[in-house]
C-alpha cells in the first residue's frame, strides 16, 4: 500500500513485563477509512499493543506513526488524532451523560458552541439523547458502553480505537454497539477494533490480524486468511433420486474438489461456492435427482484461528 494512504503505521512493537514478552515484534497498518480487527484470546497482547499505539504505554522497541506524526507518551499532536475507548469504563457514574461529555470535551480542548454542538451530536449518535440528563449510575451496561464510545468520538478523531467494546453486555446492547460501530465504518472513519469474538470481526472488519502470545500470526481479509490455510467451501445438497450419479456429475463442475454421499445428502467441496452454485445444482439435476434444499457453508475465522494456534479463540 502507498504509505501516504496509511493513517496508522506500527512497526516492530516490543513490550516486556519482567521476563515475559507481552508484545514481540508486532507490525501492521491501517489505511484511511479502513476497519482493522485485532483478533485474539484474552492475554494475547491486544490491549498492550493498543496502549503503545495510543501513547499510553512506553514501548521497549518499534515505531508508531499516526496521521504522519510519530507517537510516544509525550506526543500531544499525534494523540489528538486518536479517539481511544478503553475496555474498562472511563466515565463518572454520579454525573449525567451530558455532564460526562462536557467534562471530557473540555479535556479535549473543546469549548463554547463547538462543545455544545459535539455533545448533542454524540448523544444522538449513541442513542442516549432521551436519557442525557439522567445519572449514569442508572444506566444499563450497554448504555454505559455507548457513552464510553461517545466520549472517544467527541473531538472527531481520525482513528477510533475500540478495545473489546462489547465485553460484559447483554445481546441487545451488544447489537446496538455493533450497529453504531458499523455506521461509523460506513461513514469512512478509520477504526482499530480489538475483540475475541469471531462474529464481530467478520461483521465489521475489512482486514483482520490474528494475534496470539504477542505475535501477529497472520493478517488479511477474511478470504485471504481462509485461502492461506487452503480451506474450501462446502455445499450440502439434500436430494432424492440417484445420489451416486448426481455426485459424479457434480464432480465435473469447475472448482469442485470433491463430492461425497451420505444419508440422502451430497456434500460438495468447492472453491468459491457462490460463484458456481447454479452449475452445481444444474449438474445434480441433470443426473436425475430432485434438489430439495441447498446449504452453503463457508470457512470462517474460527477455522483459521484453530489452524494457526491449535486452540479455540476463547481458550
């Protein structure tokens, strides 16, 4: 990628705590308008990595630039380009949402009409405008999380950093948070999103870096990561009629690497299933079977993670 299009560039990050290497040579970049997911289990090094990226933690080695500016713990201008939303809630429960936003806005050098405008915009964006003057201690966990995100957006950062923003919230609140993040993504904001939930990364992220034990094991789009481990799509055809003949016919379709029969189901292994699905169904039908249902099963990031680490994501 042309380096001028990179909003964030981190190279060779290292951090030790005693004898333990929490982060060991992590490198990746985020383009303007891109959502990048840092995916790994608890203790993988995600939070330590983003703490160095945001200039909150001194690194032992490596380089970070944000919006063309070098980042370190004293880099005020570089930090102003980032909206950091920590995993732990950073809000005052005995203040209202509006009061919290005003307070943090002033810390971000917002004043007067600009501050008022940004507070109202963030309240609307996070869906808290109808509860804006209630004390935060009366909020649900999901509402507190949304306020936490809103504080990170007040100064209109170029890069929003979200450290596991859905931890500990109920499914309805979690979906509301994901919809809010997806809206920001579609509006073109650059986002660094850390999570240990596969489905969140698949839903939100343009590219994903898989991190474990302080190392980036692989990165790319979902398709690139799946291709990296050589996984193929699966198509399951529930049919009636001469199954063996239909399976043989399906094997002749371009991209199909295998077709097996069991219990009235033809299971097909194929590269790029959705692009040749019509041909697979047509080939089966031409052999004299009636196709009753079709299911396409595409490899996911869970399969990639298991392949690369030998363990489930939440281990």
